[in-house]
């Protein structure tokens, strides 16, 4: 219940920031005021505030009231949220459509990422993701065989595959690794995202795994330029972001 509560508080504060009700440069109410407003513990309020800090919406300085930094759409890696959870948390309408779902042998990279024997079967999915009715991302995902049947049975406009897996079979993603780079839009990406061929796209490749470390999916997500900003917070004691040269 506490987990749901802090997400509710974070969503309300996020909406106030994005709508301008809490302007850039303005300060958030104090923890005690927020706790009283939502009849919540200060620990729950701190979780909500920490979520917004990880998204880059508010300052993360401790010992003072937090300051609103920006209104832009950011996707933080501090929490393992689905595209739909992220979009809806920012007050946008998330949409999606399966374009194809095909069983085939895994490529060498897919087998390595999903910890499968070479040539093992995967479910290859092509999916278009929308924000407020506009195409913003093309998703190409290979699902491990042990979740393939469940993904195949989902409706064509399934809001979130990962949320549906969690609700249907209790399969929850607890770990993720994300690789970011940029590339030019090919013919298929350009057509689906309604941009010119060769336009710059932001690519996020990621693997998701269960708490036990069992890989669920390996995905190649390509975002239309300007549709999302990814944020990573680090410090002298924790550096979740690494830089790599070339293709990894």
C-alpha cells in the first residue's frame, strides 16, 4: 500500500510541475506540509520526492526545500518503469500497436543477451509506441521462449507487455541494462515514425530480467528526435552510467 501511495503523490506533484502550477525556480512545499496534505508518512513523501529528483524535475540537494528545475519530458533509469508507466506518470496518453509477432531462431546477439543456446526459439515483436496519438518509438523486441505464448496472446493494442506479464503470470522485471546511442532512420523506421529517411533517432537497447536474473526480453527501441530525454543521476560513490566506444 505504501508503494502505491508514494507513486500517487509523485504523480500529483509531477502533474503540478508539468502544468506550470509549480513553476520552474519555485520551491516544493515542505515534507511536513506534503505529508499532511496526503495524510502520508514523511518516509512515503521522501520516496515520492526522490522519484521526481531522479527524473530531473526537481533539485536533489538535501537540507533545503527542493526547487523545480524543468518541465521537459525525461525518462529516468533510477526506476525500472515501462514506457506506458513513464508516459502516463507524466500525464500523457500512451498507446501501442503490435505490427508483427513471429517465432524464429534467435540471432547470435539475442541468444547471448537472453542467455539462450545458439539457435533457440524467440518471439520477435515489432511494435509502434505512441504519445497522445503521435508515433514516437519503434520497438523491436525478442522475448524468451518461456514468455512467448503469453505475449502472443495479448491484444494488438496492449498498453504494456511488461505490466501484462506481471498481472497475468507474476513475471516482473527487476533488473535492466540500457545501452544508448544514435542512428539514422532507415526506410521502415522513417515510415512508421513519419520522419524523413536518414533523420536522427535515439536508440535505447535494453535487456530486462527477473529478480532471479532470468532474462525476459532484449529490445531495440528507436525514438523520434525530441520525443524523450533520458536522465541518469550519479555521484562519487555510485556511477550507474558508463561510456562505451563503438557498437557494444
